[in-house]
């Protein structure tokens, strides 16, 4: 019996790499990974697992057509933050007087549409399209949340898929990926360390306190995707191994690391060293996720155990925190 082919977008990234590594070990599957540069020495580990690497660019639909050919499953993810680090985005922002996050969102939406347009043309044997996405928070909140653009770009091309390609939408499952445990490395995603050794958790005034999903994406992503692929019907899942409020998470962290944590209610996150647009981006993200829910209250987005995720294979958060050194922070 011929092997089924799963094509993974972003195979060298966190989510794509997790999916590719799991399916490289699954009997009956062949893995093809998409990357912009197949010659990187770091790709050798993927090849050793038997993963076929194909050059393609999300800005080039023709290259995607070649890469997706013959796919039974396509797993796709886009990266908003790569554009923030792109010097051409800074130049465009200076020229157009747009915010960096506005341009990053526009570019991410276009890449998402390119993927969707190409996948929509795939003839059978496409069985399932699995899309890593997030909510269109501006639409969900009727414009009350405006600058959560690292969510909204994914939400906008997901809306495009549903409106433009109903046949493909009927084959599509969605992964609403949660907060990566290693985002503590971002100063806006962790408490502020004071001179006396105390850690102050900044909480926005009136931001809400709904639980959000936390995960070790390098390991856990693949198990969510596997459940979405094996599910009899397309569905959507929250990508989290544990659901905690922000306060609960950092109190757990402080207990495990034996440090003093205090909570401060503030009007803005960060300080004058953080660009204003980024402060507003993160503030709107916190407002949306903690006041409206990670998936904006969509009842069709299930918790992992509801769709058959192998929960015992997900990361134990307490153990992860215990083993993480938090170098440069603690």
C-alpha cells in the first residue's frame, strides 16, 4: 500500500518541525517539508529522518504548486514576527508612515492567501488541510480590539478561506495555537525583575482573567495536528497542554522557582524602551485573549481532550518550568 504524503509548510520552524518529526516516525507516511533554503547545514537532521526537503517561497504561488503536488495532507503556518525583523518592512514603514505591525499583517495575509489559493486547486487525493490560525479579533470585537494584528492576519486569511473556497473549507481543520512556554524570553511576556529580586507581574487595568492555553510547541504541536488529521470530521482545537489564567501561570512559576512574585495593575505594559506600537499590540492581545477568550468565544473550537488528543504525550508544564534555567532572567 503506497504511503500517504503530508506536506509541511515551515518545516524548519517550531510548529512545522514538530509535525514533520512526528510524521517521519509514523508508519505509512512520507513527509515533504517546505523551506526557502534547502542547502542550509541545519537541514541535515531533517534529511536524516527521511524528510524530503523542497524549496518554495510563500510569496511565490508557482513554487507552492510544485511543493504541494500529490499531497494527501497539507499543514500550513505563517509567521507574523519574521516581517517585524525584515529590514524592508522598516523601510516601507518609513515610506508609507504605517506601523511595522500593519505592514507585517498585510504581508502575512497575502502569504496565507497564496497558500489557500494553491491548496484549493489540488485535485484528489487531498484528504485534509490543517491550518494553524488565530482569531480575527477586530471582527470578533466589532473593532474594540484594533491592534492585535499577529492574531488578525491569520484570522483574516482564515475568513478568506471560508468565504472563497467552501469546498476546501469543508476539508479544513484549524489549530488555534496557544502561548509558547519559551516566550518568557520576550520582556513583554514575563514579570519585571526588580532591584530587590522581587518579580512584578504587570496586569493591564480591566484586561480580564480568562484562562489561556500554554504549550511547549516544539513537542506538543504535532499531537494536536495528529488528532486533527485522524478526526473523522474536520474540526478546530485550542492548542494548549494546560489552560491557566496569566496570574495562575506566573504564580505556579514563582512557586516552582521559589521567588517572590507581586502583581501590579498598570495602564500600559513595558517601559519607554519598548516601541509604542509594540506596547499597544501586546496590550490589545492581552485584552482580547483574557476578556474574549483565546478563540474569541467560538463554540466550534474544542479543547484538546474533546477531539482525541493524546494528552499523556503533551508536555508537563510543571516539569518544563523546573527544568528551564531561565538564564538571563532569574
